[in-house]
């Protein structure tokens, strides 16, 4: 299933999740298309594979900002910062009697580590294309307001036997203003056995 319009999350005046932000746009646009898939089979040799991806926007797509009548093109992907990537994908597989596995792929990703006086990221660290499990924390500061955050790549939770939850990018907003969690591209796989 694909949501071709992407998504956008707003907290107060800040867009904490959306697409990459072309400077000609007055507001950060939504993310690129979000696609999710789960396939599996039942029985003693059954398995399940799930994945989610956020991709660039097709060149023919357009977005009309709220309060505007003029459509604009946008590159999609993930943004507007401090997390910026062209494409993000997580995947997992689980089957009875085997360890559930997962992976993350990040294409052309950078993490903003500090911001300028207007809140735009001004120092960056590259994101790994194929991060190892539970890679992090990577610390950053929204310098203009004093907030900070930790970011984890390829976060893998295997606390429930036979299952795994893979989060491609997990940002923990540490405050003092913005507090909470942002999960980007999260896939879950699990199996149960009847005895």
C-alpha cells in the first residue's frame, strides 16, 4: 500500500517530519510517498516479511501549501531537518524457530547537529547507508532555542520472543521545549506458535 501524498507532522510552529525543503517553498512540504508491505505464510515453516519505505516524489507530483492556490513541486524524501534523507527504508523477517532479523537503508542522509539563528541546520554529519543495529545515540542541538535530541539508526527491538520491530530512524526530543519521540519508517514482524 502506498500513500503517494506522504505525511507531515507539526509540533507548535515546527515541522518535525515532512519532506526535504526547497528554499522556494514557504513551508516544509510533506514527505515523499510512504509504502508499506507485509507478506507471509502460515504453518510450521511459515514466515513473515514486512517493510516500509519513504521515497523521493515523482517529478510529475505537486503539493499545494495550506492557504495557497499555487501548486509547487517538491523532492519528497525525509526532512526538513535536522533529519534529511532522499530515501529511508526498514525491513524485517521472522519465522518459527529462527531469530527474527531486520535492516535499515538510508540514501543520501545527513543529520543536522546544530542550527543557525533561524533554526536551519548549519553543521551536519552523514548518516550511514546501512547502519549497524542500534547505531547511536547521535546528539544534536537546536541551537536557536536550546533544545537537544538523540538520534538512533536501525533501532531493533527484539524484547518479545519471536518478533522484531525495526525503526529506521528514531529521534528522542530531549527538551526543554520539545519532548517526545519521532519514529521514521518502522516495520514489525512476529510469529506465534500453537502448541
